[in-house]
C-alpha cells in the first residue's frame, strides 16, 4: 500500500475508531468482581447479609472473599436445607484461613454458613444467586440493577467492535 485512496483513509479512520472503542471496553469486560463479604465488617455474626447482598448481581467468574479472625469463624458451603436449619454438612471440611476466596464457577443459588456454634443462628449466613454473565439477568421488580445492564451493554459493544475490526482487517490486509 504505497498511497491511500480517500476510501482507504475512511476505512483507516473507522478501524482506528474501532480499536479505540475496543481498548476502552476490553478491560471493563474482563474484570471479574471480587466481593468482600460484609465489606469492612467481614464475615461475622450479628450482621445482616441479606441487606449486604441486596442490589448486588453475582456472575460466573466473580468471587467471594470471607475475611475474619482465624479461629473465630469458618466457612461451610451448604445446601438450602442446611442453610435454613443452620446445620453443618455431614461431610466436607470448612474453610478456615481467615481470608477465604471462593470463585463462583457455576450458576445458581449458593449457601454459606459459619460452623461455630450459634453463629449461623445469629445471622452468619449468606445466600447468593450466581448468574451467567452472557445472559440478560431477570430484572428485579423494585429496582433494576445498573450493574447488570451496563455489563450487557459492554458485551454488546465488545461484540460490535470485534465485528468492525474483523471486517476492516479482512478488507485492508
Ligand atoms: C443437604 O445436605 C445434607 C448433608 O449436609 C443432606 O443430608 C441433605 O440430604 C441435603 N439436602 C438436599 C436437599 O440435598
Ligand atoms: Cu462465626
């Protein structure tokens, strides 16, 4: 390509714009969220984790971090029945490091409790629902989640940018 026709210049400009869009969107897209359970209060009893989860959208690829004084608490992953009854699972050991990260690998409801006697009954229990990041999550009747909406838009923008870049890549080179 010794000289550019004006058509080629136009294409070049479009391609640069597409790459710029991609550069802006790509880091946002891949950033999985890490949720510190209870934020600065951490994983503790006498805390309302239902309120903490309100308005949060959890997606596959995100992760939970349970922070607590080691030995003071622990983290058991349980099923819905054990969650309701605050009973420890019959098999399986709890997480006990004091800073336990749990990657959310699958969709669906996930239940966690502290296994120290009385703690679950005092509110140290967490239930979340993990959604597939590519599917449009069901809107909640009271307040639509801006996080979920923006993620869908980003996915759409990313796909569009890829198509544009791919197209001009084929045309020009
Ligand atoms: C939940 O887990 C307990 C063991 O911790 C088990 O006995 C029970 O059958 C399970 N319930 C369901 C619905 O899977
Ligand atoms: Cu505890």
